[in-house]
C-alpha cells in the first residue's frame, strides 16, 4: 500500500504509519485514565467521605494501590494472551474494559464500589502499552523502531496533561449533560466520563489495524508461546527480566511518591508558598503537579528517543537519565523549602523530564526477548513497574513514621535509583538487534 504522507512515510512506511498512529492515540487515552484518579481523587473522595475527612489521604493511597494491583494482574493476563492469541486482540480487549470501567466510575458513590471499579480499570489499562510497543518493534525496521516507540510514548504522556485540563475546565460537559438529563455532574464525574468515551471512540478507529508478521509466522509453530514460567526457569532469562523491571522503577517512585503526594505530603512538608492560589487552586495542587510532571515526561521521552537514535544506544541514554533523576530528587527534597508553588511545579516538570526514559525502558524490554514471549515481557514489565508503586508507597509510609517524610522519601529514592543503575549495567545493548528469534 502506498503511503500518501511523504514526510512521515520515510520513517513509517506503508501501513506502519496507521499502526504507530493508533498505538499513540491508545497510549494517550491509557495515560489519561492511568493518572485520572490522582487528578480527581481529593474532589471525588470529599464527595463520598465528606470535606476535610482525616482518612482521605490514606484512602487515596489505598485506592491508587488497588488500581496498580489490577494493572499488575492485568499485565500478566494480557501479556500471555498477546503471545497466545495475538497482539491485536489485546489492543481491542483492554481498551474496551477500561473505558467501560471509567464510565461506571463516574456514577460510583461508595468506597467499596470505587475500589472494585478502579481494580477493573487497572486490569484493562495493563494491556495497552505492551501490545502497542510489541507490534511496533516487530513491524518497523530495526533502525526505525526507536522512532516508532518514541512517537507512541511521547504523545501518550500528554494524556496526563489533558486529564488535568479536563478536570479543571470540563464544566461545559457537565452543563451539556444537565441540559440533556436535567441532572448536574461534578468535575470528577465529567473527567471519568470523557476518559471512557475517548476509549470507545478509539476502539472504532482501530478497525483496519494489522497483526504482527513475526507473530503470524510463529502462530503455528510448536514453540511454547506466552509461557510466563520461561522467565523464571532459566537464571540468565530471569536476571534479564528482573533487570528490565528495575530499570523502570525510578519513574514510578517520582510519579507515585514525589508528584502524586504533592498535595497531602510534600507541599505542606516543604512549606511551599501557596499564597497565590485561591480556594479552588488549593484543591488542584495535585492535578497541577501531575500535569507539569507529564509535560516533562513527554518532553523527556522525545529527547531520549532522539538521543538514542543519535548515540545508537539504549543503555547510554538510560544512564544519563538516571543520573539526572538522582540530582533532581535531591534538589526536590532538600532545595525547595519555602519555594513558591510556581517553582515547585517547574521542578515537577524537570523531574518528569528526567523520568522521560520510559520509551527507552519499554523498548529495551521488548527487544531483550524472543517473539514467543515478547508480548508477555513487554506487557508485564511496565505493569510490574507500575505495580511497584505498592511496595514503594508502603515503604515510604513505613519509613516516614520514625524518620519523617523527607528522609523516608530519600531512603526509598536512593534504593530505587541505585537498583536501576545496577540493572542497566546488566541488560544487553539491543539497538541493532533483529527481532526475528524465539526463546527455547
């Protein structure tokens, strides 16, 4: 099929342009829904539990952890399914599940149902990125697949920015709903509904996408497919897999602890000057911090993707970003006391940029393993990293009790970043690797 878009056709020839486009849009919706709870959690929990309720902070952490647990389980289910039944089926099934869950979440008024719906949404969210990245790495030529994954993750990260904007300025949707039904919606409900509807629209746009040729060639072979135990029954494979997971952990330390706990922990702990914010602005501290962090993450992903192509290396770029991550974490914890809220948000943007090696991390994971377990690895790895927010946040809560929030965050951060440095030194450089191989 001839590509009628010559400027992009040189990078993404033929139908690959469609594949990269739908994967990027899918990850945009995926990230929108992934961070959605952290953007609207205070508003929605105040509605359910009452404004000023002392349990809002811990309930918010628990519900977020339940969503991450859903992603952990979903990562395994979707990853194995993708290797056994195909990558395309995961793209369709996952987005349908989390879109339906988010629409249901808009009309959830008690904590038990809230937890159930966030778990279901987490299971659905788990399949999107891994399936998209697997398709791209198996479809694009080796010298161009880095550009494909870069476009997906860079554009996708902006979904978090859009989530914050919808939560802040989505009143028009509520007005439209009230005009049709006679019932008003709050901003948090509007934000959930828009996320669900975007997913359903994207589901229709995915008609016409195609399956990976490498998977089609392997489909009828006798090699084991989607066997999760293959990652644990061989010491070399297990260490490669563990290293891939540890490389990404600092990303969710920054997002899950430093940024997501801005409103409840770090803004008051650091004495950040919020005098310029009105009452409405004080409620949006978390949403603003997340928005700035994900703008930075999108920028960082763009830079890291280009830098990887220029240096012809994945590992060198990861080392550079981990070093920046360490420096900025120290600045965040020890150099921001009494700073303005504007300066705080700009540092969140810088931290997000330093965690913008997510595109390289996911690409490395997909390139480390053969076609018969590639979907399993590419889907479980980012979700195990996301699921790592459970031990990370719980470790922070545990350590912060005796030593305080700042020291607790420092200890957890040093462990996460140190482990990532070690893991990066262990994985293989995969920039030039051919993807047509299987794991025996």
